[in-house]
């Protein structure tokens, strides 16, 4: 179905792939919305001026025009046709509110499809190379539900990528690790009945969206939710990773690990009250790499530009 646009050449074999497009800036949420284009601008500028810049290879996602119907088929693995059509109609009218804090602009529909394309390309790149990659895309996705966007999210990128990897590429097991400060209720909804997909989430609780209790374990015990108290820092997170998350993932033994890499658990983030530092995400990444090198990182939240950018670098440095 999909042509692999990103066959890794020998020239870029030793470089870390970043899937990114300036088109992701065209999802316009307004100047004062936390999830705005400046997030990506800050990350890209930081990476291109960092000591690791020469070790990165930047790759455009496959254009929607080349495979729009195929992308829509992948999106429909999770989202209803009614929601997809309503989102397109809203964008065609110039945009508007999906819910109280989720905004669509005139270009949001196409940009959200391109984000899905980027995540799917990322899956292909990781499986072909056997090494990690990072999708720098927006809008984010882990709150998006089957019938609607919510919480800044439009399409469930991570869930769609995991479902596609199992259904399209015939992988036996895919795991999603979500370290965003908010629980990925949409991702959980998507994989609840999927024994071939595991979902693990650490998240501040009680907190938006008020899901992710420990007793939410999925229809096949395929979900591990770990609520974290406000004020938690690396001293609280590290035992959780070592004693709960990594054993759970090792037991599941995924063919691919997808990380919903939100960085709003940083102490400097304005929207939450967890006290992690950018370097802590490098610690998490190192632990994940001990499980498998086949990891696709994809951007979710993170709204303090400086800590967001430094966190992305901390993750990538562990992969080099």
C-alpha cells in the first residue's frame, strides 16, 4: 500500500532521522494558545544549532497528495468516518472550535493528515533501519477519541501508527509508552480491545482528562496506568520505570516501541505540576533502549519552549 519514500541510504546510515515539515506550522491555533507553531520552531532551531546537528538527518513526510486515500484508510482504523468528514467540513469553513480548547483552522485537516503520514513513515523508517527515529509533528494526538478531537489533539497519531504496524505490517506486538503529563485517554480507547498492542502511561493525577486510573487495565491486561502525584520528580519516576514499566514491557516483548513523547512533565511547564528536568527524559530513553532499539518517538505535549527543546535533545543524544 505504502511506497517507502524514506529508504535509508548509506550516506545517512549513521545519522538520526527526524521526520519534520514546515507544513506542520500551518495548523493555526492562534497566538495565545499553548499548542502553537512556536513549539516546533523552537525545537527545530535548537536542534539545528546544537552540537549534535551534524548527526541528524531531516526528512520530509510523504506528501498527502501522494497517498491521501491510503492515509484516510489508516485513520479510519480508529476514527469514525463521521468525525473525519466533520473535521474536513469545519476546516473548509475556515475552522473553529472542536471543543473548548481544541481549535481547527482552515489547514488543520490537511496538516493533521500529514502528521499521521509522518508517524507512519516513522514506523517504516524504524523497522527498516532497526534504530530509533523522532517525529516532530503537530497537532498532537493522544487525547483524540474515535468520534472527536479533544485536548489540543486532532487524530490519534500514536494509536493509528501502532494499529497500522500490526494490521498493515503484520507485527505481532507493538507497545506504546506515553510519558506525557496528561493521560492519553484517546490512545487507551483505541487499544483497549487490542491484545497485540500494549499501552503504558505515566501521568499527573488527579488531572485532565481525569482518566488513567490503575484499575483501567484493558480487555486483555494490555494497559498499565501509573498515576503520579503533583510534585513528583525523578526520585519518584525512576522506581516506577525500573520496577513497573520496564518489567511490563519486557514481558510484552514488543516488536516495536512507540513513545508518545510529551514533555509537559517538565518542572518549567506552565500547564502541569510535575517536576522533571529535561535530562530525565534522557534517562527514560536509555532504559527504553535497553528493551529495544526499534523505537519511534513522536511529539505530544510540552509548552515551555526551552525545556521542551532541551528535552528533545536529551532523548536524541541517548540514541546517537
